[in-house]
C-alpha cells in the first residue's frame, strides 16, 4: 500500500504539497496538482482515514444509538440517516441499546466519532 511519502517521492514534491492537494488547502500549481494526482492513481494511493483523523481531530463518523434495530421502522430510520450522512461526507456507526438503559460513557466515543445521536 502506497503512502503519502511514496507519492511525494515519485512526484518529486514535499509531503506537505501532496497533503495540500488531497486536502484542497493551500496553493499548488495546476501542473503540480495533476502530476500528484497521476502518481497517486498509478500507485493506488488514497489518504489514510485514521491518520487523517489524528491530524484533524475528526473521524467523519457519526455514532447512532437506537433502542432497537429490528423492523421496518428502524430500517427506514437508519437508511435515511445513512443517506444524509453520506451526502455530507460522513459514515454512520449504528448500535442498539436493546430497549435497556445504555451504560455507555459518551466521553469514550469522542476519539472514535465526530458526533453522536442517541434516541
């Protein structure tokens, strides 16, 4: 699996320049941007989500705790939440409390999810 350092080396640019291209931040000439994208495609590089979340303090994952997951109602709720999350660039992590009072320490989730929804 190719790393950002591999792309930088092959494209003859700094790691910071590759990062700017993939984060759409900062100035990068169009010629350099295209070269980096071509090298990344050739090396099958894609940014590492966990590494990115360490830098940005965002996982782009939303945690959802529902009382149950069974049945058409919850299926439709999850489907709607997932579609909305995906349109906004988020992933959904779904769990069930099985109608019991959840004994979840929500502070434990804050390294794993960007936000949490509890019903």
